[in-house]
């Protein structure tokens, strides 16, 4: 009996040790040193929003277009939505288990529900106002989603769904946080909203550049200041990402001075309450999209923008330029070594080595 207990204890210790080593390996960040680019398609199109749904890369584009690229068949499937004579530009896209959603930017704001085969579209929300300009959209789960637009009154302009995207309603001004005059958002890459579980962050720019945080899916909000450049119409945070509930990264800069690399990137380790500038006067200038590398323990970060594609393996302290192509607006990871980027006139697959 004693021998059996000792044997079980011995193997339990071995199992625990192996589990610890496995977890360490999962958290270990493999530094990249180069990339391989595979062009999926080229066309005269502007793509600022993509979402990965298994083997399909869905995109929202200009000139009334949306579609997907199938990585299995290596084929592109594109559709056009006709709404009277409107010229529609989609810059937000999101998914649930059942549908894809695309949201247009300017007046009227139009939100469509799309079947996963791309054949059926349904208008589920519209908003008419000369100030309407939608910037980003995300889902917390299959039932609940959120979208943000530039302020129409003196508050954040937020719409939400609680029935899987079938209907959407505006968050009342009494529940929406106040904004400064000239404070808005940038529809650069569908990364003005970040969701992790129930945690939600919205970033702003312009005359003020701040972070709005909600722990309860938008029912109440806290507001945090940032050191990102602000004060002019085209300055501020253009993009954000969070690795987990505590660690996040914001970037942007001055769209009228694309090479300016000061006060354009900052990190947080307390969920967005406080931010500090990082790599100031170094690395990239204006950035349109930032994404954490999966399984990197918050150390791997990729940024695309006017300076090209940059990579950091140490949480943003140091950066390596992998490409000087300024035509990519948005990027998303398929896994920890592959990502899809899209922007002006093309979509590519990037393999990190």
C-alpha cells in the first residue's frame, strides 16, 4: 500500500512537472526574424476591415462591396449591395456563429446581416443624420454586439444588439459618456473597439485622445486619459489591442505628419487606467492597425501603417521593420505564425519566420 501511494505521488509529481513545462512552452515567445508574403488577390479596392471565420477571410470594402477569400479553394467570392443610388463604403465587419455583419461609415449608416455563404443580405439597422460616421463593430458573443460612431450629440454614439444582430438600438445619452468638442474616432482598421470577455475598450482621437472602459458591456463607463498626441482633428489613437484584461497597446499619431514617430504609441498594464509612451521618437510613424501575436505572453506585437509593417518581440520596447509597404490598413492573425493583411488594392497572407 505504501509502495502504491509513493508510486502515485511520484507520477503525480512528474505529471505536474510536465504540465508546468508545457505551459511554459506555450507562453514562450518565439521571435520572428523575417516574413514571407503570399498575395491572395489584387484589385482596385479599399479594405479597412477583415474578420477570420475558419478558412474564410471576410472583408468589408468600398464601392458597396463585401466578400470573402476562401483559403481552402484559393478563390475569392465578392458581392455588391445595392441601396437606391447610394455609394456605400463599409469599414466595419464582425461575425457570430450564424452571420457576418458589415457596417457603412457615412450618412445614412447602414448595417447589414449576411449569410455565411454570402448570398443573402438583410438591412438590420440604419441611422440618418448628417453627423453619422460609424467607425468600428465587435461582438461579445453570439447574442450581444456593439458598434461605435462619431459623436452626434455631446456623448459617445453607441449602438448595441442583444438578439444576435437581428435588431440594434442606440445607447441613451444618459448612459453614454460625455465627449469633448472635436473628440471622435477613426475608421482606420475596425480597431476602435476591443472586447475581451465582458471587458470593453473604446479609443478616441482628435482634440482629445482617451480610452473609455466598460466592465458590463456598455451599461456604465470609466474614462482614462492617454499621453498620445492630441489637439488637432487628425491626431490621436487610431488603433488599439489588448492581449488580456490588463495588458494593452494603443497607436496612431498624426495623419497629417505620417512620419512623426513621437507620442504615437503607448502601453498599459492595468487595464487601461494608466498609459505610458513607449519607443518614443523611434520605429514607425502613423499606425492604422496594431495586433498582439497569439500565444506570445503579450510580448509579440505587429503594427501596420504609413511606415510599413513593424514587429516587436519585447512588448513594444524595440521594433524591427519587415516591410516598407504603406498600403496595408488592417491585419489579423490566423495563428501565431500567420496573418492576413489588407488595404489599398490587395489582400495578402504573411508567414512569420
